């Protein structure tokens, strides 16, 4: 089976990266991670990749005068790795329109809310402040507008009385670790297709 070659972009601890690494250990899983790239040299997720024998790369965004210059450096490195698809997993950078265009329909992200609700930072805090009863996470294709794009998969999490940002974050993260590998599997296997900006599973 020809597996889809993936580059994963991270900025932090890499728990969603770990979920993808674990999924890729299954011989029947239709994707493989060929590189993990971080914009932060100290990102703990880099150690997860190295432990799994995956190539790592650090490109510090502070070394580049513009967002697009940084993204172009990433693009060169990603393509050199042989990656055909990009997964953002806690990558705390807004991508330039140029990069999104280069990887159109080949770039996905996970966000800690049930999009289109609560875009941007602190989705968990936004949900609590809004008083909603259900939160969750969303895996979606990336478009130029922040936290938009065709939705591949979502997982719901009930908000209970007494929940804090920390407790809700932990509950959502548990679902993220299930939702992201599932979404990538649907895309890599060809079961998830975009038709008129809606993902159809079949």
C-alpha cells in the first residue's frame, strides 16, 4: 500500500503529534510521518519525533523578516522531505495566504472547539464564557480565513458545572487524540473528499 507521506508542524508538547505517531504504527494505517517541523527549538514534541525515529527540523520564525519568508523556508524543507500532505498539530503560527495556496487541500489543522463556533485562541475559555453546554474539537482543511475550511471530523464534549478552562481543555484534548488520527485516516485513504467546500465521507 502506498502510504500518504505527512509532515507535521508543531510548536509545543506534541500530544496530538504523538497520537498520529501511534496511529501510524499500525501497518494498515494509510499515512506515514516523514518529518516533524517546529518553529520553536525547545518544543518538547521534537523529542517525541526523535524517539520514534522521525526526521525533525527547526525553522525559527524569528530568523525571518516576514511571515511569508518564514513560510517559504518551511515549504522548501517540507517538499525536500518528500511530504505530500501537511498536518498542523499545535502549530502556533498563522500561515500566510501564499503557504495555504501552495498546500491547498493538502493541509489540515485541529482546533479545540466545534467550529464554526469559537475561532481563534482560547476556544475553551470562549465556550465557558458563552455558557454553552457542549464543547469539542474540529479537524478541518485550512483556508486563508482563520479556523475556517471544510470540516473532516468533530468530537463533542459535554460542559459540566464546575468545569474550568483547565478541566475542559483536558477533556477536549482526550478527544483530539482520537479525532485527529481518524480524520487523517479518512483523508489519506481517499474516503474524505471535498465537494463544493464540504467534506463528503464515502
